[in-house]
């Protein structure tokens, strides 16, 4: 970890750059836990701004409930406050916090917070990215009535999400968009997909699809609706997506990444709309 | 971790009961790595026997290759030798080793070994278990031509496997058997399924199904074939499974767990065949 990364541990506070997780922690042995990540920014006066902290804390509660792991919200808020108070690097950073089921020998949940300066790959994605579509292996309705599949739960078990990113790179693209086995556009491995058709914006519904409820996407689409833009939640196929008037990936670190090509086919990019979307993501 | 658990770390050797993993290790942050586990036994003379070590090392190599993580096999063998040499607790234990992609700030793979005495829940499962069937959300052929879905790769991203175990417990059962969305029997969350029809034994094929290539199952079915028992790899539905003359879950720790009921329906148990299966699992 670079010296500029900060680490804090639930029950201990801010710690140095030493190992924090035991060998029998279920977060390591089974990816058994959940996490949140959001963007923070330190302004010229040294003040730290955190994007959507309450919404991220609420989503962690939902993920933990789906995993049957207890969350001590007051302890988490205190730990996040302590970590943020100790952070003063100017500019953007990613605040991430992870909750595991704890050790096999001691089922007290483990909590770890990191703050890391945002990397160049993340910020450059805001200029535009190419993507490939990848089959996610399940139908668009696979998660209805199957809570053990953890659809929409932001677990630490992200190996497939990262493998999809490597497959995209192998094909010369920057990122991927998952498609269900019945041909429905789902989400990116670490971002939501939003498309524009004419004056309407849309994204994939989360119910039954396993798609994560993206806080950045929800905030942007709420701002768009408040600005008079019709917003839909709809199941569309890849051909319909390819015919969209604009496509963006939305996530808490990159914020807004305009998609310039899918599977080698150019996607329409309207700079005016992308600038408008940026304002929606910023909530204004 | 109890005092009787041993921990060793790649590049360091046997260590004490202190944290071993950094906060930015991809094994924690993304479940991005793979693992192996096998049974060991210390006999009266203090000698350690390890089940199928070469086969487990070969499977780790395959998992790591699928994840594009380098494996230094000589270093792993030396570390496992060191851990085993330091272990002298009489009776059975589980040897587990985990390989992660390393830290976000330093992509040197992380390797951790643990040895833990086998627990009572594992040994009692050998007397018989009840199971429920759970939809796995994908078709039986979902993993053909989709390597990014990591079918058959023993990753650290096991959150769904553990959630399935909790769902089984919630329904009053000991374990689960995953079924594909098109109704095909796949595997248990942490074990292979073997069934008997008359004088034939069978299990689910691994090709395309995402089913892990179980070393315990392969060894047992090879021993059965050597004993003249016909062995099939076949796709069957749940009704066909329920009509089997015997069903067992096979895995490296529990070894052989006879299934006594599925979804509340009693399953035939033939003690003679279970004893025969035990001999096949032991390779004799």
C-alpha cells in the first residue's frame, strides 16, 4: 500500500500499514462479507466531502442483512468519521469499507476501512470507454424468490466481476456489460448502465435481475427526473442498446463514463447530453 | 483461532496467531484468488498422512491459471512441507491453502496455509445428512464458452455457497444440492453428488456445468471402476435423483456423507453400499 493510503479497523481505529486480517477470517477464506465504496474529495480549505454517505451506509445494512451479519451502525459511523478526520490528501480519493462475518474461531464481524487516492485509470474513464458484452450465465429473472443467490447484494465475492474485466481487456476493451442468458442488458461488473433514447433516460430494474441498486445511478436519475427528464426502468436487449442515442456507465468512483463503442460498434456520443448527465450525477 | 490452529504464509513460513492479510489484499477486497483444502491425519506414531496432495496442487494450478495468477509450485510445496512438519496434533485435521492476487499496491500473490483440527459437525455428517434442493440460477450448460464465469474454478468467492448452507439450515436441513434453472442436478455448495442406480454409480459431468472437479469424487469413482462398478457422468433431473437407490455427498473433509432425505422425502440408504463407498473414498 502506498504511504498515502489510510487503513482503519473496527474496534481499533486508524492503524498503520500492517496486516489486519487473520488467516481464518471468512472474508478471506470464503469472500463472506460485504462492502461499500464511495468517492471523497478534499477541497482547498482541507474540508472532506463524502458522496452519499447515508445511502451507502443504508446499502451496507441491506447487504449485511441479506448475509445475516450484524452491523453496529454507530461504531461504523464513528470509525468512518475517525478515518475521514485523519485524511487530508488534496483531491479525490476512494473511501471503501468492508464487513466480514469474522473469524471461523470467533464470529465477531470484522470491519476494515481504506482511503486511497483515486487512480489515473479511474479518472481517464470519464473521458470515454469501450466495452464488450459478456454473458452473465443466468436469465434476467433468475434472482426472483432465490435470496441465497445474493442478487443485488454487494458481497466481497467479486471474482467473476474481475474476471469479466480481464476478459474485456483481453478483447481490447476497457470494460464489460453483462447480458443475461436470455439476452437482456444487466449491468457492468462494477457499474450501472444508463442509456438515452431521444429525451428519455433508462436503466435496468433491480428486481429479480440480480443487478445492484447503484447509488450513483439512483441519484443521477432522481436529479434527471427533477429536471423534467422521463426516466424508465426497463428490460432491453443488446440490439436495442446499440441503437441508443447515448450510453453511460455510472459508479461511485468513476462517476460517469461515456461508452464510445460496444463489441467494436461505435456508440453515439452527444457532448451536450454527457455534460448534462455529469450535472445529474453531481446532483445539480 | 484456537491455539491448536497453525498458520503459515508464503515467503515467511509458519507464523503465530497474528493478522496476515493487508487491508488492500484482493483476496479480501474482491474474493480474488483460489484455494484448496484436504484432510490430513496424524497417526499413533506421529506420522502425517495427506489426502491426494498432488491432485490438490494440480487443481490449484488450474484454478490459478483460470484467474491469471502465477503459482510458484516449489515455494508452495516447501511451505506446505514446513506447515505439515510443524503439525503433530493426533487425529484428523483440515489443511487449507489460499492464493490471492496480492495487494492492490503490490501485485505479488499472497499465499496463506492453515491447519485446523476437524470439527464435530464435519465428522457427524459422515453418519448421514438431510438436504434441500436450491436453484443455482443458471442453466446446466451456462459455463460452456464463458471462461469469465469461472465455472469449476475453486475461487475464494464462496458467498453464495455459504448463503445456500444458511438457507438449508433455515429449512431445517444439513446441506443443499444445487439444481440448474433447467432442472439438472449440479453439486452441493461444498461437495460433489454421487448417486447409485442398481449396480451403477454416477455423478454430474463438469464440462459446461460449472461443477467443480471434485478430487474426492474422482478418486472414489476411479476406485469403484477398478472394482468393476460401472461409473457414469450424466445429467439427471431431481425426480430421477429422488428415485436413486443411494445418494452421497463427497468432499475432502467430510469424505462421504450419506443423504437420508431430500426436500423432506426419505432417500434409500443401504449400509452395505455406504460401507463399500467408504472403501472407494479411501482408495481401497
